[in-house]
C-alpha cells in the first residue's frame, strides 16, 4: 500500500506538472517553427539539445542570439534541452515564484514591498536569483531535500515519464494543428 501511495504522490507532485510544463514548452516551440523534426521523438530530442548547445555557443562567442527564440525559450536553452533542461527550468520557475510570493508576503503585500525597495533589497534579490539558478541546475539535490521518501527512484522515473508524455502530447497536438500539405 505504501508503494501505491508513493506512486500517487509522485504522479501529483512531479509527473503531472512536468508533463504539463513539457507539453507547453515543446508545443510552443513547435508552433513557432523552431523545431523541424516535430513527429520524430528522437530527432526532436536532438534538436532540443542542439538548441541548448547553440545558445551556449552564441553566449560564449558573444554572437547575436537567434532572434526566433522568445526570452522564456532562451532561459530553457540556458538550462539545457531535453529532460534535464525541462526539469531544471521547471525547478527554477517553482523556486523563483515561491521566492517572489514569500518576499512580497513578508513585506505585508505588494504595496509595502514596493515602498521598501532600496539598494540592499535589490542586492538581496540578485544574490537570491543566483542561488535559485544554482538550485535549478542541481535540481536532483533540490527536489530530494523536499521529498520525504526512501524510494527516490520512483520520483525520478515518474518525472521522466511525465516529460516523455508531455513530449508525445506536444507532438500529437502539433501534428493535429498543422495544415494538411
């Protein structure tokens, strides 16, 4: 019974969110025409990894970025393509949103937060942003600290399953939305 409960919680906490996040990110990139191999999963995976390599190469050589990428997709590329990149980007979003909400609530609301902005607060926000980026890059460590389980392998398998399902759903939805040749 404990195994089934573990599977249920893993599905709800990582499987479904990663599937939805993958679906949204990949479908959006497909709709924009950024990925050409829309219906071949392996080729699409290679394109997502190539997106990350291209982003890093452009950044390293200080070349102009590919203007077809939206800033959100550039952030995804910064974390790497594929499964690792999707989960790292998802982790970053979760950490940043949680941090922003907590900070605003600690100040007593948005108006009070805006009244309190000064150099020290901006410096604190920058340091937290760097820390959050690092936490996202080492997402397995971040999530293992938050999941109280002896069976972490279940969570990783379900996270990958969510990624794979989201990828497949994005391909199916994209295939249905394309005009017939």
